């Protein structure tokens, strides 16, 4: 179990060192017997809080108590006065269970008690047939539940499971595998270790307390009665009292609720299941049916909310999200999206009602796994208001992403690469699309799965690497130099790699989804490693192997001093030194890191932040010193290193600072045959490729034979790459930081301005615009002509042109554009047919459709009836459906199918329930078209300033902007963003200017977890939202001193909180910045941020030493008023920055066209 102990110590110490403030690591161990109980707990040290739970007679009660611990995942705020234990950082589970029930209870308890970033260490045993023979007579040794056993054949499954089976079971419950370690695998059932963390995208169901009694009413449409009965059975099995009632009319809701309360003695949960309308219904009847469902939901919410103790209300839909069905959907199947969007409006109109929504798969919605997961969530709801269940019961929760981020699916020739517009602030890091060029001679192309983060990358992003540091290097001026991935293409003359090989190595732009590198710089990955683990190898181990083995020729019995031994290079050096049989002296910069070295078995440990290490080593060695120094320190520490070197000693310099500063050292120590090596592996790969290949091959062979092992690491998703850089900036990690791409890249940079869009209409084809004779539809027709369309068909219900339309159409015709205008009720199938007949007979072939028809009928949900809701749905939904069906039936090959929706579907605007429902349904139609391979884009428009309904109704526009913040977009900017979306292939972009802070203050729904990612890292949307960009020089001329000081302190608290990951309210303005935890690297970023926000250039050291936010605010205020020499307009002020280049992510959300598509599912 030595490997288990090593992994355990790495994880617990990494978690302890990663904490924002020093605290004890919290560990729980479940099912320990023999060695586990005595070995793991005793080995943790006095810096960990350890708790053991045995799976004996007291086990169920202990697990139930553990399951009741606070989850602390943001779903609820724990009561500080409550006597509840804190969440655990590490859970050690011994997979020796007596039954499947015990296994499930254990996992549920772990999920309930583990911190969001906590780690699971699962210790299992490979199956042994003899154990099945011995224990197989026990009925609880086998399970026949196909969902629980993951056995499609339905055959009984043994309680013994392989490592891959446990990984699959954990993945289904929302665990993300980090690493697998095998001790042995034989007929005796060797041990294996699984490391896993919770996937933040997959929410585990809350655990119901044993014996809990709740009362639930299920209202179900006739088409959902079977599903309602199956769900009731699962709830009953959990101890819930259930009543099922048919409900196809809103008038029956009050009676049904009261009858259930009387029959059950109360009501804690109310579920509405509308089902799917029959395929035999006409399109108009389907719309009427879905409108009735929305009306029932509004009635349900109103009457439930009127009760003294409102029950938790659930709207259950099918197929809104998740995997597409195997064939085309009916109109009714897409219509659940209308209820989903309508539910968001209900949440805003009735904030006191606990209303939630859950979406089930359209196919297999009644499988045991789905219903079991749903029943648990219904029985014990948490803070999530929107849930999506997968076909295996996996639970996901939607999240909106910040406005500056976009989802852009990569094409065959598109890859993502990490870059920045300007160095100096980590917030400027962004994923950028690039064209993937084929590999050249001697090159391979790799699909990168994981990238190792190095200090060089951090320095480069902060603008702290000189040009000299980037010269003669293999990777050059690029982010990322090491990777692990799979070969996708090979260039000419490449024979030692082929497509599909898993490789690890070096290459420029390794922070990206695809990259090219030379064959000398990579090797086939060692067998059995995860990509994240393999990405810890190249730079650290190669540098150390070259330094200690090739240059220093480290011999058995020699002594080596390793500085910074808990970093990636340091830990690799420890392994190499042990392989060579050397005696190790090590330094580390904190007590926690030095404790970690002790746990690794190193006894000669010193403080890297004190120069006393030299005297201590000489004292410990009787004045002899060491044979080799592996150095990463700078300044006087180098002279101290030379003091401790024995005659014939070797000094290996890994740091670069002294080189570029041209630091001088005396030659006197070299009289003792001392050698000094400067190591730059990047330059070695560039200038000595043959040597690189040989050494790297030798190194990887040591991993294949098990001599060396990958480093402990912390993995970040690509979307969290800025957090990964900040983690390295804080220097609190042990081992490596790795970025993985398995979840895709969604936080991709949008261009600063959508200029030069490549999308053009076909001048020889016809483009149809419905709702095209007025407002924004008419403006869209102009835009199409401006981009090259020469044949337009413009339709509206009346077909009449007002004065503005007459003038615009005349102007288009004078420019040579053929414009045909007509009356057409787009919701009537026969009129759509006649419209398409005319275009087919009289006009060039139809190539594109823009469906802009709409109908507004605002009103609170309580005042709407089914007919009003249906009337608002009809032009949008039926119009889109008729155009979809009839163009397909006629074989019209459209290249463009655009539907105009609204950003209100994301936010559920109060008073616009029918409009929101109509747009939500139309967005589902767009998803359906894409699912079956047809073009479709649904644009979620924000407020348009100078065209359309809001331009004609300024009072409504101002009310909307007051609620959502931001500003109305000019039509030209909005349409330019549309062109960009068509270029990028963005499916359903939201194009609006948004003020997140205003939204949080006026929209109840914004307080739900779905909006969590719109809040900046410094705090929640209420207290940590971005400080508005203001004219600070003008304020300095007009505000009193105290008011200006407070304004600048607000700005400072925000910027410091962003860097330190602290809420702005926790920034003490009187404390020195270094006491707050701001080190020199963070100070560089803060200086750049403040210069960008204030225009004041701060001298070096302004944010160092004893400078506090109060002092810094006074200094900036004086400069703004011209009382210093570095205010705006002075010679030192930076005035040459590109407009908008230094805007923070929150500021980017205010730029016209910058708001991009939030992902519906992460």
C-alpha cells in the first residue's frame, strides 16, 4: 500500500497548501479495516482532521449522519450557529462492501459531505473468482437491477467490480476520474486506486434522510399518466406519500390541490407533468395544447403560492435539452420548451414560490435510473431551479456564461489556442480560433488532451519575459510548451508515429486543442497513464534528467541539494535522485510544504526563503557540503549554493533571473574544480534535436518500466484556464498544474468588433423575410441588400407598407434590388404554400429565410388565459414550423434559416410570459433542425434602439433596460453581430448589452445557481460585480475628497478581490497589500489593471511593501487631480493603448455585439 500512502499524502497536503488561508485538511475514511484504519489515519500528521467510519453494525447510522453534513456547494448557506461539521477535503473509501445497498449509501454519504473541490480516493480490489464462489450464496452479493448494475443483459452482477466498472459507476454519479493506479491484478484480487473529483456540471441528487415522510401531488396530462404512475412508485419507495391526479384543464387545479391536502394531511411537493401531445393533432391544435399547459402551470403556481406554506412546485418536461432522439421530432415534442421558458417567467413573477423545473429524456424517460434520480431530487430539493436528467439518470444543471464568452463549434480546419490581446493581466487570457495547418516534413499534428502549466507561461502572460528570454527557444513567444494528446496527422518523412498514437512531449502553443511539433520533441505515452498525468512529465522530468543525469552525472552515494522541492521540477528531481541512489537535501518555502517533504521520507529539509540553509547543510554534513546543487533561487542564494558545494561539485542553474540581470558572482569558489551549468531545456530542443530525442526516449523508458511515476497534479478545465494561472501565481500548489480539454472550450474570445464578416448572401438567389415590411424585419431586408442580396421577398400579415417602408423599398429598387412584397399570414399553412409557390414560379431559387414575424401581448401570467398564450405563440411557432415543413417537402435546399427570438428567454421577463414561451419553443425548433442536419440559427435579440417594437415604444424599452441594465443596441451593430454569428457558426447567440449587477438587483431569477457564472470571482453579483467604468478625471474635478476616496476604494477592492479571489467586502482598506496576500507577481497584475482603469501610471513598487488600499487610493486621487507627476495627461501616462484593449470581462459585456451565446448546458 505504499503507493496508496504516497497518493494520499500528495492529495491531503496539496489540498492543505491550496487553501486560501492556512487551515487543517479534513479527511474522512470509510470502511477501513486492518491496515487502513491504523495506517492512513496515523500517517496524516497533526495538520489534518481525521475521521473514520467503519461499516459494521453502527455503519448505517454513521453514514446517515455523514449524509446530513452540509454540502457547501453553493446550493445553500450553512447556518453558522448550527452544530454541523464542515465539508471534507478528502474521502478515502475502501470498496469492501457487504451489499449493493451499503455501496450506494456510502457513495451518497460521500457526495453529501465532500467539499466542491474535494477528492475521492477509492481503494478497490480486482475481482477474484474464488470470492464469488465463497460469498455467492448470499442474496445481497448479487444485483439484478439493470440500472444499478449497468448490465444491459439483465444478468446478476457480482458485488466485485473491476476498476473500469467502478469508474463508470462513479462517472454516472457525476465523478470525474483523475487517476488510476494499479498495485497488482491477479486471481487473488490485487488492489487498485481511483482518484476522482466531482464534476461541477453534474449535480448529484440530495440524499433523503432515512424514514423521511413527505406528501406529494402529481398532476398529469392524459398522455403522461403512465410516467406519472412510475414516478409515484419510486417516490413511494422513498417513503413519500403520493397522490396522482389527471389534469388537462386549469380549472381543476384548485380542487385537486385542496383534495390532496385533505387526503394526505398536508402538501410539501406539487408536480405537473404535461406529457407530449399526440402526433395525430394538427399543428394549430398542438399550439393550443401547449398554451393550455402554460396556463395550467400559471394556475398551479398562483394557487400553490396562496397557501400558508407553499409546496415546492415542479414542472416536468421531456426532451427540452439532452441528446437528440433517433429520428425527427414532431411539433408537439419540441413544445415542452415553451413550458420551460414560461416557467422562468413564473419564477420572476412569484419569487416567494419554490418553483423548479426538471427535464427528462424524450426517449427512455421512464427507465429506473432516470426515475430514481428524479425521485431523489423531488424528495430532497436543493438550490438548483433547473435540472436536466440524462438517460442514465445523470443530473445536470444549466449555467449561463459571461457575456464575453462564446460557444463556437470548431470545423475540421479550426482549432482553439490560448492567447491575449495585451500582457499584464491574467483576465486578458482568452481562447482564440486559429486555422489548423497540416504538419510539415518531420512534424506531427496532435489533438491535445492535457497541457502542463509552467512558470514561464505565467511570466509571459504577465509581460515579465524579455525578448531575450524568448530567443533561440523551441517554443518561441507562445503559451504552452508541454502536452499530452493523440496524433491526428503525420507529415512527410514521418515513420515513427502514426495516427492514433497517444503521445506526450513539447511543442509551441501547447495551450490549444491542436498543435504541431517535431518528432524529436515527443514520445509515445507510457502505458496506463491518464493524459493529465502524462502532461506532468515532459518539462519537469526532461529538465531534471538532462540536468542531473546528463550534465551533473549524479552518482550513487552523492549528496544533492534540491531547491523548491515541492514544485513540479523539485518533485521530479526527488524521483531522479532516488533512482540514482543519491542522498537528498531539500528546501521548500512554507511549513506545509516542508511537512509534505517529510511525508515523502526526506529528512534533510530547509527553508528556501532563508539564506540559513547553507549553514544548516554544512553543519549537518560536518562541513563537507553536497556534490550537486539544483538551483532555482536568485541573488545571494547562488553564492550560498557555491559555499556548500564540495570540491568537484556541480552547480545546475535552472532559474533565468540572474542571467538576464547579469548578476555577478566571484570566481573564488571555482578553484575547487566546481562546474557551473546553465540549463534551458527550451533552447536544447531547438539547437540539439538529436540529443533531445535520445534523452527523452531514455527518460520515457524509465516510466515504462515503473522506475519513475507522474507527479501529483491539480487539473483545471480549459474554461477555467485563468483560474489555473492564478493558482500558479499564488504559488500554493504542490506538484503540477494541468489544463484538460475533455469538456470542450466554451469560454472562447469574441472579436473586439465584428468587422469584415465573411458571410455573404448569394446574389443569384432569393431571400424571404417574414415580418419584413416593418421595424427590425425591414431593417434586416436592407442589411441583406447591403451585403449583396439582389432578390428579396418581404411578407407581412397585412402586406401594407407605411411611408417608411415605401421609401426603403423604393431605395432598394433604385439600387438594382428586386423586391417583392406580399400579404401572408405565416401561421396559415395554405398561405405559406401559396407564398412558396409564387417564389418558386416567379423568382430565383429560394436560398434563405429570416423569420422575424412576432406578436406582443404582455401581461402577468395570472391574467393570461390559454387563448392569449396561443395567440402569441402562433405567428412565431406555427410560422417557423410551416416554413420548416414545406421547404423540406419541396426539396428546397436552404443555406440560411434564421429565426428572431429574444434574450428574454434566458431571463424570463416578468409580464412577458406568452412572448417568452413562444420564443423558447422557436429555439427548440432551431435545435431540432440542427439535430437532423438542416441549417438553423435562432438569434436572441436584446433591446434594439432604432428599429422594431421597442423603438416604437420608448417607455417599454426604458422599463426593460431599467430592469436588465446595459443599453439598447443600434440596429447596425446588432446586425453586424449577426453576421459574425453566421461566420462563426454560433447556433443561438444572445446579442445584447447587459449589466449583471443591475440584473441581480431587479430579477429574482438572477439569484439562482444558473446565474452563478455571471458573477465575477471577487464575490457575488450583489457585492462583487464589476465596478462601472466612469470618467475618473472628471469625477476628481467635481467630487469632494471623501467621496473620491470612497469611489477609488470601491475600484481597488474590486480589482484586488479579482486577483485574490476574495469578495470585495473582505478587503480591509487599512491593511498592507502584502498582508492581504498580494505578492510581487500579483502586484504586477494589479498595477496594470489600475493603470487601465484610472489612466494613472504607477511607479515600480507602488503596490509593494506597506502600501494599503487606502494609501493607494489617496495616491491615485492626488494624481487624478494633477497633484502628482503621473496623472492623466502627464508624460508618464499611457495613452497609446488600443480602445477597449484593457477592458475587463465584465466591461466587455457592455460593448455592442460583445454579448455572445451562453451555453444552455455546460
